[in-house]
């Protein structure tokens, strides 16, 4: 019988929770109305459902429902926040601060703005993956309009000091945007306590459907945006286009479930991660955790297995679905820019695996995964010239390698 | 990415993994690639007095295609003269393993490894 691999890639995406799907289904068929139709009951029913979903999304952020704009996902929300703020205030300010380990959609939006003439500062991160607050303070000028720092990193799971960043931004009169795609439902978030002005989230990272996300946009003090998508003026003019009622309903339900279950789920995932990491450490030498050990979400581990190349390793653990920081398949041959930003040596970045546990991960999955990884790392180390040299006490850095 | 059946076979059942004594006069060692690039191959040959490769061993740090390329060439060079082994081309390796374009560098590395091992042996035997 062909069984599917054990899913350990929860930072990449999550399955839609069956409870979420159940509440979505009627809105594909019976309740198909256009939520923007004001003249009949079909529209009213759909609008009611969207409003309820908006409340559920707002609740998990301690926000007001009027501050939630539905989008197609976190990529669109990040684009809208960064480009929207930059364009709206461009006559007054032209400087944006972000950090080097952000998701590609934030970095690429910033690069795009640089081409338009905006100035962007890319803050470095410390070896634990967190930004230095002093660097942020120093980077803010009277031209700075926006600081965009992610809540939780997608590769290494580290949690940035959001409340501290928010406080610095508020005091300096600069808007604070956070890409919280990996954070919502995993850590408590409060846009008021944390002084967050804009926040992006994604449905499929929290057991909701793909193709939907949201942007929180603060009303007091008001943040204004120039829309990316023009049309019928839906979503307070910030994002035109007919909303997908089932997707909005799914996102709302996913937020509500996550909010209810977050506390218990965090404890469970933390125990699973600890169990896995202990099994690995008990059996293998020279394994290193990338990113801060404590300031990270409970479901993420990013581990370097010295002297074993990540892609080669993944091939040996086909029964596990996870991802590697090695980028041997990409044209560039460059490993993870996130790990590089932490100061992880290129050779160590090539040996990393990202292991993500989530709502449907069992203790048995974790034990099976640990056993498979331990076995395969052992086999590949026996086959690795670098492992052999390290056992012989040869410093790999002392060798003149011909880099190709 | 899907690997070819031959790559999977060599990855799962690598031939001739191991090390020969690099100090042995009959052994030539090639170490190519770089850890920073994610690929390192060590290929060793043991050459008879008649100039025939009678044994070959490899160790590789790298992806499945890199492991398969080095495993394959250890099979191919055994029993060959140094000249014949030196003529093995990366394109032949890539073709045999059906490597996709992004993995061609693995076959090039395997070709380099053979040449480096031959060069090392010849340096030990200037008259050969």
C-alpha cells in the first residue's frame, strides 16, 4: 500500500480544518449571494456572513472589525500595506525600514519601491534571528514613514519583539506594519497593546482555506493607503473586487478556532518539539538549532546536521514531507538567505532542515520522523568526506576549496 | 523534483563507498567541490603496476544526484586504464543518470573528481 509521507511542513501550509470547511460549504451553493448586493436577501445573507467573519478575524487581533480588509492572502496584504502606505504618504516621507530575513514578498515590495525612488533600510539580525532594537532606533529618521518587521519568521520560527518595536515606532510617529502570517493563531497578538498599525495574515497558514488573507489597518490614529486594486470601492476603497464569501467565512472560522485552541495547542506542540529535539540530540552529535531557542513558535525547529547536505538528506527521508535550507535545486545554488543573515556559515546552511509540527501531528509521527532522520543522517555521514575529515580532526576551513 | 530510477538506485545502494589509504603509493586521491557550494566529492583509485584501476572508492557530501554521479563513476572506472578513465565525460554521466539541467554540475564534479584522482596518482609516479 502506498501511504502518504508524514506532513512536517506546517510553515509552508496547513490543511484546511474540516470544521472550517463545514461552515464554508453552504456559501458555495445555497448562500451564493454577492455580499455587496444591497437590494435583496441573497446579498444580505452573504454580507451577514462576511461581517461575522470580519468580527472573528478582528477578535484574534483585539482589533475593531472595521479595521479588517480581506485580501487574497498575506502576499497581497503585505504588498498593500507597504506600497499602499509608501504611495499615499510619498509627498511627505520616503523612507522605509524592514529587515533582511523578511519574506520575499516584503523584500520584493521594498525593492520595487526603491526602483521608484524610495529609500529602504534593511536591518540586520543577530545570530538568534532577532533584530537589535538599538539598530531600529538609529535607523528611524524624520523621513521614515513605515517600519515593516515580521512577527514570526517562516524559516526559523523566531518571534520578533513586537511590543518593543511598536513602542519605538509609536514614539517616533512612524507606522508599524507586521507580516503576521506565521504568527496568527500561534502566539497571542494585540494590535493595541503592541502598537501595531498594519498587520498581514493568511488563511492557509492557520488551517483555513488558501486564497484568502487579511490586512488590519488601524483607524485611530488613522493609517491611509493607496489601493493596489481599483474598482467598485469594496473594503472601504482599499481593495476593490467582490469578496469570496466562503473564503472569508473560512478565514473567520479558522481564526475563531485558533483563538479558542491556541493555549492548549501551544503546550502540546512545545512538548512534541522538545520530544523530537531530545531524540535527535541523544543520538546525533553536531546538530545545531538555528534561531533563538526560546523566542520561537512551538511548532518550528530548524536544525543543521553538520556534514550532511540537506537535499541529499531529504531524498533519504521520502516518507517525511519537510523542507531544507539548502537550495541545490535552485539555479543560484545559494542556500537560505535567512540562515545566511543569521551568520550561519554557507556550508552549515546547506545542512539544514525545517521541521514544522502542527494541529494534526501526533507523538507517533514525531517518533517516526526522529528515528528516520537519525538513521539517514548516520548513513550519509558514513558517506560524507567532510564527516570523515572532521572525525580525523582536520579543519575543513583549512582546505583550499575550489568553489564552483 | 522527481529523480530518475538510476539516481535513486545509486543513492539508496551506493557502490564503492569508503576510503583507501591516501598515503599508499598505488592510490590516487581526488577531492573536488566545496562545502560552501553544497557538494564535495572524494574519489580514490588504486592503480596496478600495469596502469589499470583495480579499485575505486568514493565519499560524497551533496544531493542525491551528486552521490549517484560519484557512485556511478566508481563502477565505470574500475578495470579501465588511466587514459580510458580520463576520457569519461560529464555528458555521458548526466545522460546515463537522466540528470535535469540544474543537476548537470553534479556530473561535471564527478568528471573533475576522476581527473583529480588521476593527477594525484601521476604526481606520485612522475615516470608513469
